[in-house]
C-alpha cells in the first residue's frame, strides 16, 4: 500500500530503493570505538552513586533515596507495559494496517491522535516506548507527537483523578483536558510544518530500533508464509538472517532500519542484525508455534525497549528526586507575588516534581487556598507533557532541536493559556 | 561467528533483568515496597515482576546465539550501570524507612489545603464520634473533621517533628498522604501539647492520646492534641496515609 498523501515515511528513501535483488543485507561492522553515550552513561551512573558513598546516613540522602526509588518503581511497570505494547505492535501489526487506521487528512489525523488517550489511556511513562514503536512503524512523527503530549492528559483515568482531587469540580477537569488537547494539537501541527518526515527524529533513536527479525542460527520454522492481505512484506518473522528484505508488493512500503548507529539508540539496534518483515500473522501456515515464536520475539523487543528507555527514566528520576530533596516547596510559594510569576513557578514545580499524571491533581489541589486556579491548571497541564524524566526520555528518540521547539511551545502555550484564563475567564481568582 | 563481546553484552542484559527480578521479589516480600509505593498498588509491582521474568526468559533463550555483528558491549555496560543505581538507593530507602522529618520540612507549605472541608481527596463516609471514649483517628481524618472533633477525646499515630518555631512544650506529630508513591507525598500534621516533660526525638513514632483542640498556626486553623498520654510505638505496617 502506498503511503498516505502527505505522510512521510520514516524509511521512505530506503523503501523506494528496495528490490528483491538490489538490497544486500547490511551487516553492521563491529565498532572499535567506545560509544560516547555508553561512557557517558557509566559516568552518570557513577555520579549518581556518589552521594551514597559520601553523604552517609543523612536525612537528605534518605529523602533522596526514597523519592528516587519511588519514582522509578512507580514508572517502571508502565514503561514495561508500554514496551510490551510496542513489542506486540512491532511483531503483529503491519505498517500498512497501522497507517490505514489514521484519517488521510493530516490535521484530522493529528486531532484523532490527540484524542486517542480516551480509548487507549496510558501515562506519560508508558507512552514513550509505545510512541517510539508507532513512529518506527510509520506513523508520522507529528501525529505521534499529538498522542505523546495529549495521551497522558486526555484520558479517562486522569479526568477521574482530577475530578476527585478537586471535589467534583468539572470546570478544572474539562479545562485540563481541553487545554491539554489544544496544546498537543497545536504543537503537533507546528512540528508537522517545521520538521517534516524524520527530521525531528534522533539518528539511532527510531530508525535503528530493532526491527522484527531473528538471528542467523535461529531454529524457527523458516517456511515462507503465503501472502497475507494488508501486509506490506512477503514473509513473516521466521527467517534465517542475514537475508535481503523482501520488496513490498504493489508498491508497498519497505521496512529497513536506517543504518545510522550514532546517538542514544545505538545499543539496542545491535541485537537485531537484519531488518526484515515486521509482522506475524496470528493465523498462519504453522499456527500456534509461529505465534508463540512471535510472542517470544515481541518480548525480546519489549525487553530491549524497556532497557533502553529505562536508562533515561532513571537519569530523569534522579534529577527530579534531587530537586525534591534539596529545594523546599515553600520557596516556590514565597516567590509567588503576581499571577504571572505564580503560574511560572507552578510550571517550574511541575517540571521538577515529575509526578504521575494520575496523581498530580492531588498535589495541585492542595494549593487551592494558596495559589490561583490558573496556576494550578498550569501545573496540571504542563506536568504530564514536560518534566525532568520526560525530557530525558524524549531525548531517547527526538532530536535536540525538535525537542527544544516542543519544550518552548509547551511552556509558552501553557503560560499564555493559564494567564488568559486567569484574567478573562476566572476573574483573577 | 559468535563474538565474545556479544555474549558478554547479552550476559549483562540478563544480569540487569535478573537483578531487577530479585529486587521486585524482595520488595514484594515482607511488604518492603510500602516504603515507596501506595500499598493498594501492589498489583502494579506484581505485574511488573511477571513482565520482568518474561523479559528475562525471552532474553535468556536468545543468549548464546551467534550474531552477525557485535552486540554493543559498552552500550550494555552503560545500561547496566544506570539500571544498577536505583537498586543501590533502594537498599538505603528500605533500611531507613519511610519519608521523615527532612521531607516534612521540604514539602510543607504554609496555607496548603489537604482536606477540602470533608470532600475532595478523601471522599469517605462520615464517622460518628464518641464523647465518652477515645476516638481513634488518623491525621487526615483529624484535619478533615477538625470542627466535629473539637473537645472530644482522640488518639492519633504519627511521627515526631520538633519545630523550633513552636513553643517549647509543643511539637508536631505528622505523617504523609500518598496517592501513588512517595514522590507525591503530602505532609499532614497536628500539634501535640503533652502534659509531661517527656521529649521525643525527630521521626520517632508515637501515639498521642488526649483532648482535641483547635489552634491557629500561620493564620490557619490547626488541630492540637492536649495529650494526657504519649507513648512511643513501633512503626505501623503502612507508614503513609491514603486519600482513598
């Protein structure tokens, strides 16, 4: 199936070049240099462990330990779940089927993605591995951004928690969801305009995510599958590798990871040396065995994604825990002299605290007697789309420039929206 | 050809996942996870443990297969290092227990409203209080029903915080309310004025029994327990309070 009009295929250039005979499997060369990110990761890990060695059993280290581990423990199950969903998508869902679900009109597709959280609710930690896989599967990045930003806000669980935290106040609940949706759609549209195709994607972050494949000595059933409706590739999971990717029939999209190996994603791509067909039929020639093999592969992908994304989660969680352990919340409130400053401070607090979008309403609601409602709303809207751990996790697949644009837009839009509501809708309350 | 680097890299990955499987099992046994996470969320950790085991098995059964290129030994070493760090801090957290007075200081905000007049974060059923016998209440309930408890005999459990800004005969008994995890913990507290000169160190768990009064702190009403008895107790099974 051809790409949707206006949609840019992540691997379109390579796809167009693929023919059954023209492509030789690209076997990556062994790296002789130490990857910069790997050394940085080790160095960061050592730095993070230093307080354990030098601080002894101080109260602040205790606070740091409990807060850091609690953020990690709360987020990891969702990262695992998101990774598992991503792995299943990778193995069982074809690019064509996935893109066919989207409206052909780009704006409608972005808006639909912004509302996807209502039927597919995931928190901000789980959404990142899912989004990486969706983009890897050919969902346009701008559409994925709409889901990435709106998903953790525009979903029924967050609506329910906000409603409960604010004692049944529908105003703040709808304001939160509405603003989250609007900002997500706006940013996604801007990204669509400014960063067409894979320009926003970090080399090595998405393109070299392991495609569904297996090793050269795998003992799977390698019998080519009969043709399958809707799948862009000629065969499924169980190929010996290396082998050439099979050209998509009828101008279908190819599916070859780019051979880029720099950047943060380098480690994971190595485990799946040969790119080829991403999908497995649930009903196939060899039935159950093929499906169970595919599930094993999905778990392998999930494990890779989990290990990859968790690195960034841990760095961000540590930064957040350090902020919570060393900065008193009263300091934020003491600085809140005008509505503008108060909104900015609550935005800063949202970035620093790194709360789950399903729990942050309770913290925001605790400021009802202290801060304007607009400042609480700023906290509620910005937190799920931008915090320290999310910045680190976004960097796992988004270019710095694109991320900077996203961050600036998030902050400016949340601030402007909150200040507008404060002055014109809520009468300065 | 099978490369040694590939095997070591895969081994590191198995090791990381193995460590985390052990860590989750360790946290779930003896409810150690309650230092970090709301007790009602234990199924989340149990589910994560199952997923981790599945990930581990999937990776393990791929172990030893030759790869067509090296598998990023240094990349795995970086992952291994980073994913090891929370495990080190986990041990510290479990050893020292739930959030203490340091977090109480850092997270307390003047005028912060934990309970919105009987509604909001604690939509619980109304409790009938007795005038004749001691009412066992938690700190959240005490804040929630401050007016109704005025003048009644109460007993409350919490940790001690000796606040230098308070009169010498008073101290704070506090706990944290958590919705999901300790990162979203909000402090709640009440003043205690014991009839004796007995002092308690910061973070000691006590049960204060006495008559509930209301006093003003920084312009806000705050519960005050005129204690007739204060006893040191063991930490409760769940150190945190829940809004649900």
